[in-house]
């Protein structure tokens, strides 16, 4: 990117641009030394989004990029480390990201400062881990087969499994109905809201068993699951100013156990948006977006409400506590939340490996 174009797009001053040129001088050699793709990303002054200002690919090893990425945006849900380093002014090490070409990489990100100490850009080193993830997945599959080979336990007939899931679903729906009755009997609005939130939690698990009843214990399609959750959660929306819940994104299949944890997380994030994200009397939209990656997938729950700070949502609430624990301990992923006056986006990732 030419200096004049970079200045116009980023709004950086001449001395700040000189600083970036000085840093850029040795980055071609650094790319070969570390066998990594190296970038300098800046913030666009109009949109606030990060974009690639400089790219240095290794010549002695394979690059993770087939095309030049200069000028392209780095999205917060794909490269959270880039935004964290830029906004907080601290280095971020070994953080998973997804490139503009949909490859899984690990990033080290370093904030770059001018002479006054202001963060003006970030320096990024990326290593392609797509092949490593593929090899590790194959290795785990071989290990699992070897462990199961000597004495494979007999499986229950599909009809029996379907009946089990059907009964569990019915029992959960009965519990949800009881909680709905209790919610209608109380005059305390806070108690009524708590009943409804817990009803949605129970129904989110019931939705898993409903899918398994019809799918012979096959992998769960997340899009179908999220559609069911959206219908269950719609009751939490204010009737006077309804919020639409929209499901979109890639087709992703997961095993039933993982689907249960994902459903619980999405249920809590959407409930949180409906409860805290919109001002009284104001409607809006909540989007549930699924993105498939190589070995890892990402789910984002994004609303166009007022944001955490304006709405007064409590980060330490029960719902977000459930989300944090589930994403970290059950899904082995990371939760990232960004919020402002234009809404809130909560993103978490999980491995597609069993």
C-alpha cells in the first residue's frame, strides 16, 4: 500500500508513517528467519476496523497466503488478537485466528507505538496450523480405533436410543411447562423473568433430544438446532417491541454431547441480548452466525441494541458465568465479547474434533 493511500485511510501523521517505514525495513528477513507471514495492520479512521497495511511473506518456506492481503480488513471475530492488542496496547501470544483465505493460523501480535507512546498499528506474525490440526485429528482417530478395537461394547439398537431421547425430551418439556405455570402465577416481574430464562435453558437441552429422536443419534446440524432455540427464546422478547432472532452462516455438524454445550452457550448469549441489549420499547435483531473453519468453528451472537455499558448488564451474571465455564471447560474454546453503542457481539470457538 502506498504511503499516501495509507495516510488517507488510517489518518496517521507523517512522523507516525515514518515510524512504520522504519519497522518495515527488516521484516522481509524476519519472515524468512521465523518462517512466518508478517503483517502490519492499522485502524481505518472511518470505520474503526483493522486492515492490512503491509505484508511480508517468507521466501524460504511456504506462505499461508495464496494472494496478497494488503488493503483487506481483519474482522474482530476472525482475528480477535489484532483488536485486543490495538485497543489494550498489550502483546498477545499464540492466539488462534482465521485468515481472509479461511485458513487456521496462530498469531503473535505486538502493538506498535510512536514516539509519544500512542499505539498506531500492530505487528503480526502468523503460522499456518491447518496441516497440524489435520494431522492431529488423524492421529487421534487412529488412537481411538486402536483403543476400541480389542473389545468394542455392543451398541444399543437405534430404536431404543430414539425412545430414550424421546422420553428425555418429553420429561424436559414437562419441566418447562411447570416452570411456565409458576411464572404466570407470580406477580414479581423479576421472579417471572428468572422462570422464563430457566425454561429456555431446559428447552435448549430438550431441542437436542428432539433432533436425536429423528436422526438416529447422528451428528447434530447446528443451524437446525439454533432455529429451534430461536423459536423457544422468542417468548423472552418484549411483545410491545419484539426482537427478531435470525440464524445464518455455514452448515456445521457436531456430536450430540458437544451440541448440548453449544446450545446452552447460545441460549445464554441470546437470552442476555434479549434481556440487556435493547432499551425499553425498542425492537431490533439478534443474529446467530455459524462459521466453519479447518478444525475449528466459530459461533457469534450479535445484536444491534444499546450495548452492555448503556444497558447496565452485569458481566458477573449467572448467564455469562455459565457461558464462560462451558466454553472454557466443555468446549475448550475462548469467549470474546465486544460491546458499544451499536450493539454487542459475543463470539466463541470450538474444535470440530471428537
